[in-house]
């Protein structure tokens, strides 16, 4: 007996233990979702890691003008003005040397293909290309801990069984021979042509286009040279410019002087170049000490003698169109006032390295404006700072030694501000919210601004709620208070079935059935939305003309009347009036009106402001005219009262329309147009797109109606029966009971229903994905598409690389969604708990 | 009556609120009308798709001859310039229609000849139309439908019969035979060769694992271990070579067999004449279904209709999913939902029991309730994101590292799959089960529990023998609702494993029979993919409708059953409170 009891107890406590674990597990599950999302997002905002400095002593003393390092950070090439020396970066040994005979005057480095364009005093123009190579000699299992050594001027990597060789092949090619001295030169090459610009000793600017063509038959390659000249001796005057740069699109040649003078030559018309701009970049006497392009040859990085680094690109002037001017966008200050000695743009992203005279090395990211790393180096006469293409090593090269830092900054472009704030991206005029995660071009910078997505989410949700909330709540009130008892359960069950419809089905119907259908009857649809309620209220008034006993028995037939007369008549009215209105206010073509500036916006305003018109009219009526109206009814017979009610209804309707037109006229007069240029929301109605917010809102409303309906119906049902009975017993009608007793008590429950519906709409994915067009734009135009956080995740996450910035930002989007719905659901639940307490006290 | 009748009506109407009641009722009615409309739309299109249509031959005024099925007709507004060019008779007709002209979507098929599946034809273009008796519709394995007039039955390219009856009797004679051969070939390709590939892959991985172990042993520089690993490696190498040889032999044998089958079934064909005068040889095995569309009797029509439904429900998809069946999607959905239920039901029930029977403090229950409501309110896509990151990329990647290292860098569990989808959806549907179970436990009267305690039962015994049996219908409700949710949810599945076309089913005849790592097809995802990713959307839309009908039917039936059980449960326990 005791044994059995013991077993019983043991099982009992084991069950208790297991069930407790399971119960607590559900809280943990919620927490786990939240924690995991956060855990994935956090690395975005971490500053990254930089190792301690490692020093390498160089075998021969170096002098430099420029240098470049290979992708892996093993092999560098130093250019000293006469020769190129290949140098091993891990021990400082010089591997090979390549001399160029002749005195080199001008050079320019092109980071795209690791080449230098050089000119010498004898008028030779050459291109020296560094071909870094990796050669796998033996493959095998690796340990991840490689050993390096040098063999025949090559670096050998031995890692476990695998062996690889790293080498550089320096190739110098003469491309032009002139008989004068070339002082400055730059060139941009593409597949089979090379665009060259150089300034000779007489200050004549030469623009050359070298193109090679392969003869299809003989395979012979023929070269053609086009040249145009611009004599700039008059413009330039006494001094010589220090830098000459060609931009990426080869439309501008830019000359910079030491005293910050800047001359911009426009070469859009190759045969006829002209000076576009001639100005000083700095007005406070700062001097340019170093200058280079950022990756992509669009942004100019200017280092000055006060230790600042400024970024510049051409911006369209706000005053006149097509007038581009080089404008200062960002300023980075290193903190000490020593001149900038060297700038090295990253080959991977929009970050760059700045070296000051005081041996301070700083790494910045341009777009985010983030300082990624800064340190002051001791014991080195630093000349040049470099980064490899993987952006995981920084080299600072001095005369006798090299300082190396291993860096690991996975998300340099991300700051809190770059995600949620406005960011000025390269070549744009002003800071903006942009989401653009991929593009066809190579040196594309992904733009991760979540605001357009958050905006789209809210836009879709608001429109959906405008549809869903009135319909759902009214439906709930009617079902719980007025519907015939016999049908109540089946109505509820039907709407619960509606809740179970998969959203992919709704999305499919929205996109492939509703969108093409609505496209031809947009205005009709809008008028139906207005006219159906109008028709219903009108029918309600008409039914008041019925004999009183019939009216009292109306409850049974009202729904039938609504379905057979009310709604169809509303649709009929909507279609008919829309045709008239289109002719009267929308110039005969609503869609054309939507995007024609010259048409008056008054009709659109009146449509949008109709609710305001109704509100104001009702307010005036209730406040000032109600007593007067009651006095008219006093003593009149039943039928006359009914007729007067109808007349009142018509007068109020006309008054509402009038008031909304009055508002519309005022706004039109002031010059505010709902189609263009509104602050923040841009427009309310504008150019029509087939898959638009109105349709998505409508279908998404359809998707959230059941949940709002069910929860509010439950709330209405939960109002204690004795309250209802007491009210009816005092002689109040059913309607008075609903308005004065039931609704106030159930209000908080209905509020939580709306919140839950709101949460649903925010996270709805399939409908938006299929029917919203997925354009991440920020305007409130009900006829344009949008992209929500959820749809964006569904579209882009399958393609995002694990651990990349894009991947983590998408997790951030999910986290934002989670937090939004968490807040909303928690509020809803707290309200509901309070409501439950209060209603149980009643 | 006269005594209490109100004489003054000044606020009578206001107190009745009749006008506003119409508005309120309108809200309800609009919801009901919308749902009715939606279901009717899906029913009409979903059920109507498979009705066999007649073949219409249209002679156009420009001399062109078209033949096919009229799948859709609609009115459109004709532009003025076109209208002016028409003759008076057409003008009159169009004027009568309110300047609208009728046009027909003609499915002309014969894609390899015409490069079009469909063509719009306006009424004014048609000179006359006829319904040729001897025209045949052929549904084929590839290239969509074929419309033509049979001319010859050919074996080995030689005409066997040229008259209609001969062709029909030959078709009847050989079609089943040829299809059987073709099915055998497909089955060899899929099952036997698939099995061979599977085994050889397994052996290859074994070998790779041995080689990895060997290099690991080498790294330790322990002579003994190296020797041991070397021995294992050589053994598996020998094994692999032997296996490879035998497999190759088998493989060649199968290929030969396939070739034989192919040669045999490709002998039979029917030679057709198309409406535009081209000739075309259609192989017999390609024909899935063919009939004289304009000669069908009612019962034959019903036969075609149902045979199409049977193909839809049991067949494999063809032509980039836009034709054929959805069996793999049905199967995937069912398997996924069942695996999901295996996780969600026990946990949901345990959590509900904890909340109702064990948790004591009110605070804790409040927090739990907020947690559950949040679980219910978190957007499904967030679960997808979580499932992908946590289950696939974190858990799955660890599993791969531990057990499937030989296969890396190709992921086994480290990517979306049916297990992760099921787990993700289990998390998503957990609140559904919890809430339903809770409701059911609530409905068990306390007196029953007290009676049980009074008899000396422990808490667990009370739960086990008194509460749970009575809560069973509620648990069933939760289970069914969770299944319906699982069947209808698409967004998270897009991230964690549902695919357009799964090469292999998650359950098959190869050991271990259930392959939890495989990706799968899902009805909801199928709709999304067909409607939005397919290139030939006109051809895909009927399929989308049918699939939608199927999905809605499944989901609605599940829901109706759940609602029915719940309502019965409520009634049952209202009566039993004592």
C-alpha cells in the first residue's frame, strides 16, 4: 500500500515538474524569438575589432609616392617615382624591382585595375599594371594556420597539405608618344577603349580617346586615336594645377590647385570641351595637401593642411536645373591640426583611410559618417596607409618599417542614424530615406533605410483599418444586439470561417482579380464607399414611413432589406454619381486628373474632406439646431415626423457636401494640392498604379475584419445581462441601451479588438507581397504601391547571405515588426484584463 | 394598446435609431456578402475549369483560320479609330452594346507551331464560326494542348489506318499499352535510378568521411591512429570501388532498359492536320487525354471532367506546375501539418494544463497570458525569420557539423526543410492549441475535480482521469484549428523550406523513409508561386483557382469541424454543471 502510494506521489510530482517546465517553456519561447532576433541584430551596431599593431622592419629604406597591396594583404608594390618594388608585407623583404627609365613627372593610380598612368619628361605616356596572382600549387586539407616564406621572388603559403604561391607581374605598356612634356595625366579604361586626359607644359589640356577594334575577318587589332584640345593657359594663369582627375562617366575633367582652386572641364561633347566651373573650394585659405577619388570615381576626397578631410560631389543647384556644382558634403576632422599626408580609398566599400602628418591614421566610412578606427602611431615615419581589398588589414608604411593592423569591421555602413534617419547617398542632392538593397551595377552601394518600409507598413495598415474597423464593429454590434437569435450563431460561425481563409488566397484575389477589375472603375468604387452608407441611412429613414407596428417588427427583415435594397441601391447610386462627378469635377477622366498639375484639385479635396464636412455639419446641427428641430416635430403625427426626418436627412447631406466643398475651395485657393508636394506624406491621391494601396487596404481589411469582429462581439456579449435588463426595464429602447449602456461598458474590449486587428494588419505578408507592387516609396498616395517590412523580408531574406549586413538588417526589420506588434498586443491584453476586472465588478 | 401609445413623436425616431441600425446592419451584411462572393468566385472558377469545352473554329475576316476552346469572353471599350473602320452591321451592334465590343479568349494551343497558347479575338474580326465534328483536343505531356484533325495512325512512321474508325480503334488498342510502357520508364528513372544515386552518394560520403578522419589522424601525428585510419580509409575505398562498379553495371542495365522502352513506345503516333494547314505527328505516349470535343455525350463529358479532377488530385505537376496535378503539394502539406501537430499538441496541452491547474500566482498567469497573446499576435513572417535563423542556420548547421560533416559545405539540415517548417509552424500555432485547451479545461466543472480529490486522487490522477478526458473535444478543436492554420500559412514557409518543385517527397521508399531534411511542396505556396512567378499566367490561372478551391475546402472543412465540436462541447457542459 505504501509502495503504491509512493509511486502515486512520485508520478504526481513528476507530472507537476514536467507540466511546469512546459508552461514556463511558452514564456521562454516568446523570449527566445525576441532574444534570437536581437542576438542577430546586435553585431550591426558593434564597432568592430582592431588588433594590436604588428611591426615589420623593411630590408631597404623606402621612399614613396604611392603603393598598392594585393587582395590578401601579403604582397605590396611601392612606387617611388622611378621604380616599382614588390615587397612582402609580412617580413618587409623586397622581392623584385622594376625600373622605368626616364624621369617620371605625372602619375595617377587607378584602383579598379591596380594600374598607374605615368608620363615622363620625354613625352611618353605609359600604363603600368600590377597583376597580382595567386597560384594554387597543391591542394589539400588546411589547418587555417598558414606559414609564409619566400622563394624565387614569390611568397609561398603552406597551410597543412595545401600550398599556394603569391606573385605580382608588373607590366608597363607605352600607349602614346608626344614631343612635349606632360605634367599631369589621368586615364580611365574600359573593355576596348581608354579615355585619357593630360596637361602639357604649355597648359594645353589634351583629351584622348584610344579605341581598339578587332577586325572580324583577319583578327587584326587596329587602334584609333581621337584627340581634342583645350588651351587653358589663359584660364590657369601663372601657377600649375597639382591634380588632374577624370570622373567615372568621363564627362568631367577636374583640375585642382594647391591653393584649393578648382577648374572643372565639361567633356560631354568630346570635340568641344569647355570650362564649366572655376572656383576655390575653401574660402578660409586652407590648402589642399592630398586628393583622391573614393571608389567608383564619383566622390572627391580632399585632405587639407588643417587636418580635415572633406568629401565633394556634383550636386544640381537648387536654383537652376541642370546646373551641377561641386559641393562639399561631409567633413571629417581627425582631431589634430596637422596636414593630411595621404588618403587611401577602400576597394571594397565607401570607406577610406586618412594619414596625417602627425602619424595619426584614421579610417572612416563616408556614407554613414562613422569613424571606424583611429590611432596615433609612434616610432614610424609614416608615409602611406593602405588597405587590402578584403578590408581586413591596414598597412601603414614608413621609411624603415611597416605597421600592420588586422581589422574586422563587418558593418561599417551601419549606424542607428543610417537605418532610421535620412542619409545623403553618393551623387544625390539631399539626405533621404531610401531602401534599395541590390542593383545591377558593380560599384553600387546598398541603401538600407528602414523608414520607407515602416512608412509602407503603416500606410497599408491605416487604410486597412479605415475599411475594417467600422465594418467589423458595426457588424459585431448588430450581431450581438439586434440580429435575430436564430441566426446569431450561424452568422458568427460564417465570419469565423472568413477568419480561416488563407491570406495567400486573398492576396491572389486582390492581385489578379480585384486590381484589374477596379482599374476601370476607380472613381465608381470610391463613390460606392460613400454611397452605400448613404443609401443605408436613407433606407432607414424610408422605413420610418412604414406603419409603426411594422417598424417594430423590422428586426426580422432588416438584414434582408439591407442585402436586397440598401447595398445594391448604394452601388447603383455610386456608379451613377461617379459618372456625373467625373464630368463635373475631374475633367472627364479621373485617372488623368490624378496626375495633371493644371487641373484643379477641388473635387479630390471635397472627396477626402467629406468626413470632415459631415462631422462639422453634425456638430453644428447638434449644438445649435437640434432644439429647433425638436420643436418642429412637437405635436406632429407619426407619418409627418417620418417625412420631416427624411427632409432633415437630405438637408444635412447637402449641407455636409457643401461644407466639404467649402473646405476644398479654401485649400485650393491657398494652393495646397492633394496630388503633389504635401509635406511628409507627399500626396493623398496621385498617379494611379494598378496594384495600389487602396486595393491592398481593402483586401487586408477583409482579412482583419473577422478578428476585430470576433473579439468585439465577445466583449459585447460579456456585458452583464442585468445591465441590459435594467436599462430596458427603465423604458429605454434597445438602441438607447446599446448606445448608453452596452457600448460604454464594452468600449475597452472593443478597443483591444481594434488593437489586435491593428497588430494583424501590420504583420500581414502575403496580401501585401502579392498585391502592393512592392515599391519602397514614401508617399501617402492611396493609388500607389508600397512595400512593407514583412513583404520586404519575404522577398529579400531568401537571397541574403548569412551574416551579411543585408541579412542582419532584415533581422532588424523583423525585430521592428516584433516590437511593434508586441507593444500593441501587450496594450490590448492589459486593456482587456482591466476591462474584465471592471465588468466583473459591475 | 391605446393606453400606452405615445402621442408625441419628437424623439421617437431618435430613440429607435432605425437609420443607424440600417448602417450597422450594413457593416455585417457587407462582410457576409464579401465572403459569399469570394467563395462563389472560387467555386465557380475552381469547379468550372475542368468542364470540357467545345472546339470552335473561327474564320476571320482577314482569312486567318483559328481553332480552339473559348475560355473567356468579356466586353471592352473599342477605341474610336477602330470603330470608324468597321462596317455598318458591326457599328450597329457595338452601338447597341453601349460602344462596347465583345472579345473572346481563344485557347489555340499547338504552342510549338504557333508560339502562343492563347489569342484574343474580337467579335468584329470573325467572319463565321463552326464546330468541326472531327476535331480533337489532346492534352499532352509537353507544350500544352493540341488541337487538330487526326489523319493517320502510324506505327514506325508508317500509316496503319487512315479512316476515323480505324484511328479510334487503334488508339484504344495501343494507348493503354504505350502509357504503361512510359510509366514504367518514368518509374525506373525516378525510383530505381534515384535509389542507385542515393546509395552511391551514401558510399561516397562514407569514403569522404574516412578520408577526413585520416587527415584528422595525420594532424595528431599519432602513428597508431594514422595506421588505424589508413586501414579504415583503404577498406572503404575498396568497398566504394566495388560498389561503384556494381552500381555502374546496374546503371547501364537500367539505361538499356529505358532505351528499349523508349524505342517501343515511341513507335506509335497519330498524324494530325492543324487548322492552319500544318501537319504534325503526335506520339501516342505524349497524349494524356484526347477526345472529340464536339461529339461528347453528357456522360462522356462527366467522364472527362472527373478524370481531370483525378489527375489534379493524384498526378504530378507538369509544364512548370501550370498543368497536371498537385499531389506532391497535397502530400507535403499533409506531412508537414502532421509533424507540426506532433510537436504542437503535447506542448500546447501541457502549457494549458499548467496555466489552469498548476500556476498559482495571478501575476505569473497574467504574464503567461500576455506571452501567449503575443505569440498569437507576432506576424507569421517573424516566425519565418526566426525559424530560418534559429532552426536552420543555427540548430541545423550544428547538426550538420556533428553528423553530416562529410557532406559539407552542402547543407543537410542547415537549410530550409520540412522539419524546420513544422517546428516553425508549431511555434506559430501553439497559442491556438493553448487557448482551445484552456477553454475546454475551463468548461470542466470544479465539482468533478473536488469529487475526485475527495476520493483521494492526486492532482495528476484528477487531471489524467477526470479533466483530460472531458477536455478531449476541446483539445481536438485546438488540434484541428492548428492544422488548418498550418495548411493555410505561407509566409514563414517561403523562408524555411517550401519550394516550387521538390524533386523528392519527404516520405518515400528509401531508408529511413521519412526524410526530415528535405524541402517540400505546399498548397499555399503553390498558389503564390503559380499566380506570381509563372511565365504563362493565362494558362496558370485556372490551376491557381483549382488549387485555391482545394486549399479553401481543406481549411474550411477543418474549421467547420472544429467549430462544430466546440459548439457541441459548450452545449454538453452547460447541461452538466451541477
